[in-house]
């Protein structure tokens, strides 16, 4: 008896879920889409508006803000290049210092042939 009661409850919940799914697919979503079209997408979330209304390929051309100029980009690249050059100079100086320290250690140990 308990098993039949559980099966009936499960079956009833499945019927209810199936009814709601069909109602949404047949009535709600088409109505929502038509009302959204009638209001130019005002009733849709931004993601749906973008997917259904925005033309393909526009995103590629609008990647930069409108107020950025070529000169500003050139200046940013120049600053980044100078910063990178400073870092390279620092690393080269550190490597030179490390090589001198290794040579000094080798001299103290009496071995001169390792780094030469």
C-alpha cells in the first residue's frame, strides 16, 4: 500500500511538471517573445535583447571605448615598452652580479675552471 501511494505521488508530480513545461512552451514563451518584439525588447533581459536584436559582427568593431585615440594607444605602448626595457636591464644587471658572486665563490674555493 505504501509503495502504491508513493508511486501515485510521483506520477502526480510528473504530470504537473509536464503540464507546466508544456504551458511554458506553448503559451508563455511565445507570448513573452511577441510582447518583447512589440516593445522593441523592453520586456526582455539584456542578454536576450543582445542575442535577438543586435546584428552579428558589431561586437568586433566596438571593442575600444569611443574616447580613445591612436595617440593615446601609442603613448600607452611606449610606456609599456619603456617599463619592459627597464625590467630587462634590471634582470641583466642581476645576472651579471650573480655571475660575479659565483666567480668570487669559485676563487675562494680554489676552482677557476667552472665558469670559464
